C-alpha cells in the first residue's frame, strides 16, 4: 500500500469507544470509520466553502 500515509493518532478512551461502536454499526474497521468520517467532514467543508459568498475586496 505505497499510496497510504501512516501516522500515530492519540485519542481519549471515550472517543476511541465511540469510534469503535460507530464502526461496528457501519460494519467498518475503526481505521475505515476514521477515514470515512474525515472524508465526510472534508466534503462538507468543501461544499460549505464553495457556497459561501466571496469577499468583494478580493
């Protein structure tokens, strides 16, 4: 898997348990769930930024 970046991520036990439960509900691994949630958040941010009015001074 040469196109993947590995890194250490520290999480609280509470957040880990919430992610674990959420992943199980969606039939994903915790890693897969984190990737899914990050993509979803980035897509929402892109959409929000695209729809935001532009500053007329730019």
